[in-house]
């Protein structure tokens, strides 16, 4: 499987500046021009999630993944994102799906009200361990017993070019693996140890390594994960 775009559709880190703008302003400014091309593994997803399941996409961007699921016959779909402009585009392009903005890191759903959550290239946009952990706790809160979590994201690159930029930004961001792209967006790559710790409250059903081509033409390792809430 090849991945062809590094930019994610989710603006979770509100404090970090992107070319003088915070992440929310940045994603609002590019909401009409960005096209996300990362492939969604709907075949694997369908092994664990029934067509009548309540499915939530956290960091949905303009709703591309939910549109795929809608086309495949899933009906109870909702998407959440911090960028109002992304949500506006999602509502326009996918009027059959419910889309809402998120505020203060909270998903506006009741405890245990969801069967499956999609976290599609979202962690890469969250630099700090604490904010990632907060998001996973919030996802656990809204998932019912045995709920499914689908994650795809990026792993640490071993090559010197990436290792150098991880070291360059480690002091600034307080984590090894975070960096800025030339256009100013902030991203993070993850160790597998960190991923395992982050998802400790889930029983792993599938975990696959992948190699993709980034937006800037570089190969980068990543993973697809499907877990069941313990």
C-alpha cells in the first residue's frame, strides 16, 4: 500500500503557530484547496464494523473517508473537526452525513454512544504526548464496550535526513519525532513503543506496517491499526 500525502486534515494542536497562524487558522485557510489522498483500508475495516454501526471520524477534514463509507452502505456516520471551514466543505460535498466542529478537545457525544471511531492521520498533527493521551481517553469515553478504533499514522524514519530534523526540533517541541514542514505545518512521527503505550486500552486486531510516499516525494514508514476497546 502506498501513501501519497503527509498533510493531515485535523487541527488538534491549537497552541503551535504555522507561519504566524495557529493550526485552526491554517486549516481554515487551506480548506478549499487541500486534497487528501491517503488510502482507507475499507476491506479490513468491514471485518469488524457492521453496516448499521454508529461510526465517528475524529479529525474528518472535508469528510473524504466518511464519503467512502457512505458509498459502501454505512449509514450512521458523523464527522468532527476543529476547522469550521473544513466542516463547511464537508457539509457541502457530503450532505447525507452529519458534520460538526469540535471545541476544547471534546467530542460532543455521550459516553459509550459509538461503535467505531476513525483516527485517520490525526496523531501526526498532535505533537505532545499529553494531548495525544487526552484524545485517546476521549475516544475511549465515547466508544461502547468492544468498540472499534481504526488508526493510521506515521512512524519514525531511520534515515539521517529525518533523524537530523527530529534532533533539530526536539528541544523546541519537547519530543523526539516532531518537526516542521517547509510550508510551516507541524507534524510528528512516532516510535512503535509510543504507539503501543498510547493504545494500551485496546486489544489489537490488526497492525500492519506500510511504506508510502510523502507530499514532498520521500518514502516514509507508517502503520494501520485496528483495535477493540477492552
